[in-house]
C-alpha cells in the first residue's frame, strides 16, 4: 500500500484557500445578517423531493454500464432525517470517488425538511433510494430468512436488517459498502474483494468491498440464516465473519484482507481521540496512510465538538466533507468576530499538523 504524502507546498495552498473561503463566507454572513436575510447555499425544500427515488423492483437504480462502480450506505432505522456525521460520511465518499455512484439506501422516507439531505443533493454522483425490502431479498440466499425468521420485535432489529441489507445489496450489485460513520480520505478505486481486519485480527463488516455474486457473500448470507439469533447484536455481523474467517472451508479464497491501518487506525477503544484537541496531531500521524477512518458511532453518537476547537474530527470534516461542514458552521456561528477567531484557530491547527507530519516524514 502506498504512503500518503503531505507536501508542504500543498498544505500551504490548502491553508490559504481555507482561510480565504472562511473569511469570505463570514463577510457574506455579515451582509445578509444586516439586511435581515440569511443565505444558505442549499436547494429549497421543494427541490429536495427530487433527491428521493420511489420504491422499485430490487433497487433498479444502477446504470447498465458495468464499468461504473457503486458505494453504498444504509440507513435502516426508518429515520426521516440525517445527522451531520452521516452526511459527512456520504460527502467524503463522493468527494474522493467522483467516478462512483454514491447511493444511500433508506428503509424510511427522508423528509423534505432534512437540511443535510439538501446538502447531499448538490453532489453530482449521489442519490437516495427508499428500499423495497421484499424485492431486495427476493430470490436471494436470504429470502427465506427475511420472510420467516427475522424477528421484527428484536431490540437489535435495526442492526440485523442493516447487516442483511449490506450483504444482499453487494451480492446483487457489487461495489463498496461503508457504515454511515466512516469518513473517506482518498479514492477507493484500487480496492476489490476486500475485508478489513480489526487490530485484534477479527474482520469487520463496517467496510465491505465485493464484486457482485461473490461466492463469499453467498456463504455469509446462508450462514447468517442458519445461525441467526435475534437476541445477539452481532449474530450476522463481525462474529459471523470471524467464524468464517477461521473456517478454512468457508470460501475465503479470492479475498484480500486489509490491515486495520487502512480504515481502523484509531480503533474503537480510542474513539474519544477524534474529539480531543490535544490528540489531533497523534490522530493524523496514525491515519496518514489510511483510506478512511471509522468513528464508532455506537459509542460516539452523542459526542460533539466545539467549532474552532481544531479536534481531529473537525479537521477531517473540513478536508473531506466541506459542504456539510460549512452548513454546520453557518448554523452555529454566533458572530462575525467569533468566525474570525474560528478561522485563525483552524488555520493554526492545520499548519501545526502539516508541519509535524512533513518533518516527521523526512527525519
């Protein structure tokens, strides 16, 4: 795997561009605030309806052009809204993979008032599709499980449905599945038929990369239907993948097993590092060769960061989901002076990180 370089000249350009854009945006906010209006660079709610596809037979949304690859996200809770972290994950995948279709599959109907949905609508390669689960599982290795075994009253119903949908979606269409708390940091185009190993050596299903109809996916779905336990959180998740990984008869051929550093350099035990300003440099030192980072949403979902703090999560958002981050700032900015202070703090943090990484790479 090639090393991600941090040329100092490029860092300077990024810093300058960021500073100019933030100061310019502050000026625009000041003018519009004085005039009694607020400018938000997102489509209106009426246009948001164009973002959502209606139900169709087995997700018939992908072009017939086989050379186009897909990145999939799944929202299986039925929520009508998206949060900042989810929108950031989706935008980062779109930003670094412009030749991919980026698709959010939802089990509920996203509301027209969803602000982050309207941000994502501006991305040229993104679409949101409400799934028809009956059609998704029809004629798949999990059809019988979905129709007769899945316990809709299980407290882990959302997680179990999400696990099953990611397997069956990749089996039908192929591509890359990412959890909605994975921030992409560079192109994923070079990755095919991969599982990512945690630091402990256990495979994760937070990131899955497979060709359509891959034999391993069929094995996973059949095994899931056999061992499904509605009272166990990871019954068809990492525990299942671990058992297949350890079983030499489980069709793990034609797979690449990626080291934790590719997406899980900061493992779940250290999730707070993303939110601690004192850990910013350490985080970027550890993820400098990563394709992305996993924020462990089941632990971090209630955590927030103060705008301008310069924590790792904030800087990851600045670089990898700028539209989503800009909207967050516009919602929370209290004054022009605060905006200027925020700009200077962020720029200072960026200079510090790039300087550290540049010199550590050359010493």
